[in-house]
């Protein structure tokens, strides 16, 4: 049964949380300063974003064809490709590839959050470490990633200093952010070398070369997926674009709209290492293409725009509702958050709960201004509400 009271109670409660308000205010104002500088420095990026919208429209309309091409390219290079229709199927494939009693290093990935993969692998007796600093904090402090790019947006540096003191037994100055980063890096360094498996998502996937593209700033992804002997990439089917050149355009737009003047690393992985050719890196490359509602959504004239989403997080920073309740909007059970998160949850997860959260949107449309690919979230959220009203 639809329970809008539960949703409004949750959102009302968190809107009174002073720590959350401070953390969100700091993060949002810092993002807009950075975005202004980025747009001045790279004025061409708006045109590039329009091109990326066209690439995504074409790719979503030809998802099945691109998927076949992507599988062929992965296997031609000696990798193994899998198609998971559901979250359960994806977990099963990863579970078999990892086994039990293993050490796993993970790159930040919303798609693996959608699968609750870390929790699943830990339950099976593995040691799993998130290696992105923000995601590492979320792993231990919870409750879930609160933003696409900045998962620990809800945590103040004061709170992080407190946690590090408890977790590592070291006194840290709350204003010494670099010192805190160095501590976590040191802790993770041993894990990269002892890991049996590295797991990543994908920011884009080039069908012509079977290549995963991964953006990062901390070099943690590079270490997570190149030191262990096995690399598993979990790729939402909407990430596949036709060519390497298309994928480069996608990652550039994500970086710029994510507020990065310079992104430290863009990794591309095109297959397992071939020792005979002197390659270094994992000898096993497994790519799991995840459907979990995406193919059905690609045929829905309204919902399909969700699949153009690059997960840059810009709309979350401009949304007035997100500015008050942050990632709690979409619910604690959902990996996703914000208006776009409600849409993702509707496609990949719990339709009932996401429909309830759709009612929190003010339909102001500020998210369309922020979005590089101009996704009309109010239109989609209004449609999700309309579908509910038809049922009751
Ligand atoms: S909807 Fe647009 S702005 Fe929001 S995360 Fe997706 S691509 Fe970025």
C-alpha cells in the first residue's frame, strides 16, 4: 500500500539535522564555484554535451545491437562477457567469480551499489574494501552514498576526524583534510597488494573495442583493478556507446559537469594482460552487462531519458529539495538519491517506494538547467506519479 506519510516523516526528520545542513551547504557552494571556473576554462564543453546527448539517444535506441557488438569485442580480446538480466543474476555471476575467503578491492560504482554487491560479497565470507575515500567512509559510517560523485557529501570533516580516531586510533586535526586522506591511503595500500579481485563499474563502455572507461582523482581505481590478478567490471547497459571516440566525449563531459578542472586519471581497460607481450595487469578480465530494468525502460517513451544520465551529480547540487534533505531523498534502501535517483530506483529497484518519493519533487525544473544532457526530470517524475494515480 502507498504510504506517503512514511516518506514525509523521513524527509521532515532529516531536514532538521544540523550536521547534514552544514555538510550540504559546504559541498553545494564549493561545487558551484568549481563549476563556474570549469565552464570558463572549457567553454566548448556545452557543445560537447549536446553531442553526447545525441550519442546517448542513438545508443539507447540501439541498445541490443550495441550489446552484441560489445560482447564480441570483449571476447575477441580474450576477456569474458556475461549478460545479467536481474540484480540477482549479476550477484550470482560475481559470487562465482570471486568465491569465498578472498580480499576484494572496489572502485566506486553506483551500479554495484544498485546490486548491494559489497554487502553480498562480505556475507559470503570475503573481505571487501571500498577504495574511493568518500565511499570508504560510507562503507564504515553509512548509511549509503549520498551523491553520485561525492558519496560522503553528508559527512562533515569533524565527523570524519572522529571516525578516523576510533577506526585507526590516531588523533587527527579536523581541518587537516590532506592528513586524513593520507591516513586512509596508507591503510588501503596493503589491501591493493593482497587483493585477489578488483571490481569496478564503468563511466562509459566503447562497444567497438570492448573498453571500459573509468574516471578518478585518487589513483585508487588504477591500483584496485591493475594489481589483483582478476578484474570484474559491472557495466549498466546504458553505458555502452558505439566507439572509443564517443566514450572519450562522454567522460570529458562527466568530468567537467562533475566540477573537475582537471581529472587526474582516465583509465581505459580493453582486455586481460598478455604476458607474452610484456603486459602487466590482471590476466582475467570479466565484463558483466547489467539489464535490471534498463532494456524495458529503453522502450518507454518517457522513462528512457533516465538512461541518458551520465551520473555527473550536477542536478543534485542545484535541486532545492536535495539541498535540504540530501541523499535521503529516494529512501535509505535505494542506492540512488535525488530526483534522478528516484527515476533510477523506479527502473532498477522498488517501484512502490520510488513512486512515493516522486511526490517530493517541486517540479521547478532547475535540474534541467544543470544537466549536460537536459534530462527533463519533472516530466518523468510527473509521469511516475500519474501511473500511481491510475492504479489507485
Ligand atoms: S540527470 Fe543530468 S545532471 Fe543529473 S546526474 Fe544525470 S546527467 Fe548529471
